[in-house]
């Protein structure tokens, strides 16, 4: 079954929204940066925002969609440690917050698959 024609644009919108959120309200994202990474967490937060916005633009443009979607799949895998860090840090928070942090972990799988599907169908008429 081919993806909906809007699927790439929805993925681009998700990435753009995440990138904008990292810039507008960086503090919660700083806390998710794994402590094993060198340097200032804010630098990683802003770098993530720049990457997300770049990927969003790449997916939005049909000419660069395939490459950007593959890079997006890799990015979603790469940020998984931040979600693990959040789940570890939030394990003693109230149940709804703990559930949200744990829920982010399996959410990465459909995001990776979505990006790969966008890549595999790029260039095809839908």
C-alpha cells in the first residue's frame, strides 16, 4: 500500500516542530542529553534543533527527500539514547510522567520505519 501523499510533509512538519521546540524551550531537552556526551548539553540541544530543521527541509523538497528521509531514520536511531536517559531520570516521577518517558522508547520504532518508508517511496508518484 503506498503512503498517503501527505506522509512526507507530515514527517517534515514533525521534524520542524521538534526543531522549533528545541530552540524555543531548550531547558527540558538539555536535561535529556546523556551525561556521557562531552560538552555543554545546550550545545547538543541546539545541534539537534539544527539537524531536525535541516532534515525537515530536505524531506519537504522532493529532490532531496530520499537522502533526507534516510538521514532522518538514522537520526531517530541516534537520539534513542536521549530517550533512554529521560526514562532513567524520570523513573521516580509521578506515574503519568513516568509513563510518558517510557512511552517514548517504543515510539522510535515507528518513526524510523516511517522515515524509511518515505525514503523508499520517494520519486514514485503517489
